[in-house]
């Protein structure tokens, strides 16, 4: 019988999802914990690779087991979480069809990349401080329109991947401002004397200029594709290229022509659909 696990993990302490010879990975951590709980070796297959330091908030993995699990689903999840390190949490475990595959059956994956424009000590592990003097988010969103559809995205692909094709279909891509939860909950005022009387307006003015996220959804992603895409869009936002440059990159460009890869700590895999 095949079981799907829905889990989240903080990637800061891991070399990524996939097992590496001498580095800690989420896959190795989960396999080891499942094997101890079930008292026999268990192999786990994930929805896809994530790079070193990259996080996940809705990751899917599967494992096979002969027949029903020895515990009820809620007890199994409880026991598994009690044994896992604090960086990993399993939200649910559920039986699925034998031919449903965590990686190959996925129809849509969604990533979110966070940036902040001002120094913020509370986000340093989960957002990229992008302090360029000016970023034109309207131009960046215009450039995002050229990502939509089915294209060869090899210009955003890190060399060394084992994929057979660089074709991907992007369903959505765009930048939006947001207000971080710590600013919504706490009275975080840069100038207490001027902001104390109207905390909500202070939060709004500060956050909508300072905090942004990029969300992209596609049927599949190439190695390092999201981080290279974000770096390329930032080049447009800085005014170094027009939005149409992205269309030309996809059509004729190589990885060396696109923008630099941005840090992995601000990237989250947040949804996988089947």
C-alpha cells in the first residue's frame, strides 16, 4: 500500500531534500525516522529536489508499506513528529492509489520567494535583503508575463541536471507586496514619537514599500530555475534591462546571459497539486 506524507521543513540545517553522501538531507532524516518507527527499512520518494537552505511548507512524499500501518493515522503522525527534529513536521499521512507518485504524478508545483528592502533581523533566515536603491516592481511584473506558457527555460537552468527536457509550462508568475506577520502583531515603530498614535498607518507605509514576494507556479521546474528567474527579474527592476529582455532570454539566451541566482534561504516550495 502507498502512503502520502504532507510535511513542512525548515531547510536551514539541510543540504536540500535529496540524500547526499556526507551532508544532512530532509530525505535521509525522514527515512531514518520512519524506519525506526516501523522497525524496518523504509524508502521515501519526494515531490522533487530542493536546494541547500530552501524551505517547504506543503511538501509531498510517499512511501510503500505492506498493508495497513500499525497505528491509526493520527497516532502515526503524532509518533512520527515526536521523533523528528524540530526542523521537520509531518501534517498528515494518508493512503493513496498504488500508481500515484509523489514526483511524477504532480501536475502543478508552486514556489514563493520573499525579499525585504530594509534591514529586518526577524527575516534574515527566510527572506533576502535586496537593498538596491530602486526596484521597479511594475516593470518586473510586466517581465513576468513573458514567463507564462510553455517554453524552453534552459537559460534559467543550472548545469548538471539529469532532466531529459528543459520545457516547462508556467501557469502564473508575479510580484506582490505583503505585511509580515511580526509587523501585523507587534507594535514595531521606527519612530515611536511620530507613529505611536497611528500604528496601523505606520505599518502599512513601511511594509508595502519594504516587503515583497514572488510567486510562480508551473507543471515542473528545472534545477535552480526559480532562483535564477528571480535574479533575472531583479535586473529588470533595477533598470538594467527592459521587460522584453526576458522574452529574448527565453528564446535565444543561455544561463550565462540571465541574471545571477539569488540566495536559497528565501525560497519556499509551498504547494504541490495532483
